[in-house]
C-alpha cells in the first residue's frame, strides 16, 4: 500500500495531504523506468564483458577445437612438404643421374598456381578467417601440383629404366664362344700379320680358336642383318644390336639363324669353321660402335671376373699372327 504524504500549511496551521498530479506520476514513473533501464544496461554490459553466455562458451569451445585441428593439419602439410622435397631430391640426384637424364628445373618443381583468382568464390563468402582458409587451400593446391609433377617424373624414369634395361641387354658384353679356361683368345685387336696375305694389316677384331663346329653365341640382343658367304670372310653373320652397336662373326662353318631373325644374348647363331681367308678353325669377332670398329676385348665384362678380364687384356695385347 502506497504511503500517504502530508505537508504543514503555515497559513492554516494544519497538515494538509499532498496531492500528486497525473503528470507528476508520469514523470516519476518515467524516471524510475529510465533509471532501471540504465542500471539494466550497465549490468548487461558488465555481464557480457566479464561473463560468457552458454552460446558464447559453446562457440568459443568450437573455435578452440577448430584451431587445434588447423594446427594439426598444418603439421601434416609440413610433413607432406618435407616428403615431397625428399622425393624430388632423390629423383634429381640419384635416379636421373643413374639414367643420365637432366634434373627437373626448380621453376617447374615450384608448381606455381598463380594466374586467375582461383579462390574468388571463397573471397565472396566474406569468411571471418579468410586469409587462413585461402592460405591452406593454396598449400594444398601446390602440394597436389608437385605430386603430379613427381608422378610424371617417375613415369619418365620408369621408361628410362626400361630403355636402360633394353640397352644393357643389347650391348655386346660376352665372349662369342665358350672360353672358361681363357685359352681360346688367339689374336687380339690391332696391327697383326695376316696368315694368308703375309703382311701386317689392321686386325679389326679378336680371333678365338676352337674346334670345328664349336657353337658361337650372340653377344647381345639384336637382329640378324646379314648371314651370307664371301670369299674373304667365309660364312659371316652381322647383328645390329641397336644403340649404335653392331657385331660381326666371320669364318663360320654354318649358320644357325637367318637374316631378319631376332636373337638374345647367349643364343647360338652359328658354328666355328675355317671358311674364307682363314688359317685354322676359329671365329673372327668384331664390335662396331657408331659405324667404327672398336676393340672387342673392352666389352668382355659380363662373363669374366676382374682377374680373368686382366688376363684377357694381356692376351689380346700380344702382337702375334692373326688366324684370318
């Protein structure tokens, strides 16, 4: 119940009841409401400044979790970047060196993703942490591009390895007849006395003496380009091994192959004979590189030990008479 107020009237010497007008009541009510509103605003401001609402607490927790996930993702990206860098270094400094290929340039390796604004859609979203999101997408795009380049490089290396394997299988690298005791090499490469013509001339190959009918092997993979008889060479076989290599086998007794046939290293292509300008049964063997004859003994490395190879070098260097 509202309290009734009185005042002392000096003229009547009596206490008179205070009469309040409606306007005064309105002003009083408005003042009380304004004061209450100001106090409420102050309390709300203090509360929002120093105290979190349940919704704000939830959002803050979610942001903290997102930040943790982002940091973990950045660590994973750093690890991926380190791995791709290690693969690139191994690719350039080991694999490409082995196969004699030029390293991939750093400009290509950097895998630029510039040009058009790739992230326009993200920018139009007006994200709160736009820089964070776009930088992460940029790192991912760069890693994907680098991984694609590295994958293509491995495709190239695989092809180079395949070609290298084919080349190694094609290079003449064994002796044309069985020679385990190293007693078959009768005459080497260089100036030698011809047994029939009786004058010194360039002996463009090595002579391997062996009984008539001893098998003669292809010294590398290739294609038979000639299997014919001539008065000087007798029965002669020529093999094109590719990669600039050719081999010739002279003075055979008969062929085991025909022209156009493909052979592999170790295949029997013919048999030792004494045909043409020949002094005794043997196989005259020549190696040609880029249309120039070279010393065959330099290619006898695939079926002998280091000691045996040194022995073959010593035998081939003797200036004796050739067999044909």
